[in-house]
């Protein structure tokens, strides 16, 4: 993901790549390491490189433990952040929100930056009040260490909230006998979740909803990590308008849609 972000930023004329931080690649000239011409940057193993280089927005795709420390550093030093790392606890997110608010800059944390995935979650949320049962099936590559995915968790929680807000509830799982424990997967806010880990996959999810006489399946597939980059770039440009911590890029994308509908966007 880091390499893909670098390439995406380099392609945008209004963005400038000023620093690369990765303890595992410290001291390596990045373009030589990955065959990407034009960076001219040496990878640093120290977050202080963000200050030395005058970084305005840091983009983090690491792991939960590293991301928390990285974001605390950004908040303390007035650097905005865009984060694709999942697994941060509610307590950590609350603390980060306080720190970013105090610093006067923003942080956007998103489980998924693919525009199609964001729309999938929105469509599922809209449909939830009209269906009696729902399950989420997510499939990722076989090196992903967490399950379920952050996207699946976010989807289930949004669906669950939408159902409750409509005054309804999903029908309880009718299963009474488990021939093999765990066969029905997990449950989050009344929404079933099933995780697949398949070699060759990238990131795929479908939401299957059912009611009397009909079903609705909403599916999204990312076949390449480049699918996440439009959302990352939108967040990188838009984070300046955020104060404190915001979950997801829905508001930024909705703002773009509204601008398009009124003819303001080109």
C-alpha cells in the first residue's frame, strides 16, 4: 500500500511528496529500491523526518500499534493525517480525537478508501430498514492477519444502526444445532459476518439481504490496490477542512457529488 500511495501522490500535480518513513527501509533511496523514478528521497526510520521536511499531511498504512504512535506524533506536531490502518480501539480513537482537536488539525481514518466500497456501505445502510435478514461475506488475500476486516465491521455497524433507527430489528439466527462450531460465522449488531482468506484475492465484500420473496446482493471487488487511491487522494486534499478525528470519507465524497449536481465541480 505504501508503494501504491507514493505512485498516486507523484501523479498529482497539486501534491508534493516530501518524506518517506519506514524503519525497515531506512537509508534506501526510494526510486532505486522500487524502480520509481523521480522521488529523489531517502527513506527515513524516524518520524522526525516529517518535521524536517515540512510535512503537512501524513498518510499512514501500517498496523494498529504503529499507527497509534504515528498519529499521536502527528497530533502533537500539528500534522494532519490520513489513515487506512484498521484495528484502533474506541478508546484510542477518542484520545486521538482529543489530541487532534487540541492541535487544530484533522485526521481522517477510513476502513476502506475505494469509492465503490464506500458506496456499497452507503447502499447497504439505505436498504437495511426494508429487509428482515442480512449477512456480510468478506474475502481478502491470505496474508491478512485480522478478521473480520475493518470494512466488514464498519458495514455491519452501519447496517445495524440503520435498522435500529428505523424502529426495527433483524430476525434472530434460527440455527439451533451447530454440527461444527463457528459454522454461522460471527455476529456484529445482529449482522452475520463471514471471513474468507484466499490466495490471489485482494479485497472483496458482498452484503446479502433478504425479505419475503426476494433478496438483494450488494457486492464490491477491488482487483488491485490502485482502487483505493482515488479515495486516499480525496482525503489528502480534504483533510484540511477537518478538525479532530473523522471516520470515513463519506462527507467529502458527498460534498463532491453535491458540487457535481449543482454544476460547481469540473
